[in-house]
C-alpha cells in the first residue's frame, strides 16, 4: 500500500522542475519573508504583518538572559517574574497569554550577552546567529565538496525557504537552528570515528529533551556505547554547569516546569495550540475523540509500532555498511519528529537533516528516487498550509507525510546493499 501511494505521488509530481526554476521560487519565498520581517520590525510587540509574526518566541529567551543579568540566578524559573517582565516587554500582549522559559539553565547562559542589548538589537543579532548555525549545519551534512555546485545551491535554498525554518524558527526567533547544528556536527563526528566526542555534542540537545526521544534508544539498540558514553559525560558536564550557574533550587524549578509541560501535552485539556504540532500525540488529540480513552490507546499503539519499527531497524547498525548507517540515521532523525509528545512545527527544520542524508545516497536513476522527490516536494509545499488545514479539519497531514518519509528511509536502509565498512569502523570510511 505504501509503495502504491508513493508511486501515485511520483506520477502527480511528474518530471519535475529544472533546478533554475526551483531556485527562483526559493529566492522569491526568502525575499518575501525578509520583506515581511523588515516591515514588522517597527512593531516590537510582534504584531503580525502579512500573517507573519516576528519575534513571536524570542522574548522567552531574551528575558531568561535578562533575569540572569539583573536578578539572582535562583529566580530564573520564577514564573511570576517571567510573566511580569513579559508584560513590560510586550504591553500589548493579549490578557492571559504567557511565554515561560522552559529550557535548562545552561541554555539560559547563552542569552546573557543578547540580553545586554536593547530588545530589537538582540533579536537582529540572534536571527543572524541562528542563520549562521543553520548554514553551518547544512554545510556539515550537505557538503559542498561532494556535490555539483548547482545541486548544492538548490539544496541550500530549499532548506532556507522551508516554512518551518524561515517563518516559524528564524523569523519567530526560535532556537531550532541550535539543535540543527548540534545534530549535524554530531553526525559529522560519527562519520570520522570521533564517537565519544559525537556523544558529548549530542548531549547539547538536552536543551530540548524531546529531540532525543528516538535518538537515544536507537543508539542503545544499535550498540553505539562510545557515543552513549560521550553523551553521559556531556550530560554530567551540562548538569554541573547548570547547578554552578543557578544553584540546585533553580534546577529543581526547571524539572518541575518540564513535568508541567509534559502533563500539558498529554492531558485531556492541553493549553497548547495543537494544530501547530506535528507529533503523533498532537495528531491524535486533533482527531474527533482523540482525547478520549480509546483515542489515547490508539495513539499508544501507533506510536509503539512506529517506535519499534525504527528502533528494531537500528539492530543492524553495527554490521551495516556506510550507506545503510546513514539511511538509519535519516530515519531516526525524521522519525523523532513524529514518535513524540511535543514537537512544534518549527522543530521540523530537523527533517532537513534526514532529507539531506537521503538525497546524498540516492544517485540519478535510483529506483526510489522519484518516490523520494515526490515526498520531499509534498512535504515542502504542504508546510505552508498544514497548520491552517489542521486547525479547520482536525487532520495534521504533515504528520502523515513525515511518517511516509520515515518509512521510505527505513525501506532504503533495508534494501541497501553496501559492501563498505561501517562508519564507526575506520576514519577512512567517512564521507563529507
């Protein structure tokens, strides 16, 4: 059934556009986003222009740095203080709206220098920094040296104009660029047999633990113990930095806030705008009856099946060749966005990593290249309308597309016949 659906999608897409036409459309989208950003900057309160709300999420990070700069560190997770400062920063915010800082203490340290600047200047510096992180991650995972120049430029423009990054993450002032770069760097290190260091880099993703919901079990079932050892070491170091920076009481406040978020996402009355999320938990909550007990049971069953499919596939990782391992990584990264309980659409920028890995491994003429291109095209285009459709219909089609991409990546890993040595076997087996 899955193969039949993807074959029909490939026929609908047809032979595809020329790269020149794709680049033109991407540049037009990026230009429109930048124009909307510039027009919105005078409205520091974040009022939308052309439906785009700049700085929507940046106040939480800016105020975290501001609290560390102007108050005692143990007040970092004082929600009353956070709310008061938010009202001062955005006096026109709707009544009842709030934007708490729900990230670990070590991540708040990153924003102390930004908070020493005026708010608008800090936002501009941050989006420049975020763009640099995203481009660095792209260069690591989509190496220019291995690709024709036109192909590389087209891929970068597609990634930059991808709605979850351009609008939700970059213009919105979110932090997914940080996680994107961290995961790309860790993969780059894995390919060079720097496994312990790769694990230490992956530990930086603890700024948002949901990014690791699938990655860590995959590493465990794949017996990547050096990577897991590096992760554990990095996690201990980050915990020590957090306790040293804000004290144990504030760290407990962070853990309590995490539990509040978890109960909010899984409870029967979620305070979040569920149509802006792409994980299976949100997908089933949107459906009629999804918050009922049968709906929750169905969610658990589907999530367990998807989780099992990805994790079990990783059992082959130690004996797999280079291409198979990259396909497994691609499936793990894409699947993380779906097999989860809290994935806002801006975090779907991570899907670009999985897509780049797969694209690197599919040469011209590959029997599944048309299916992959069709899924990429459908995912790219649907990102612009999926939230509106989900809000009206209760169906988050982006979740379905991400599941289809994950399934294709798992099938490519299963079908791959790579006689080469494993990535972790020798530095000489590394690519890009």
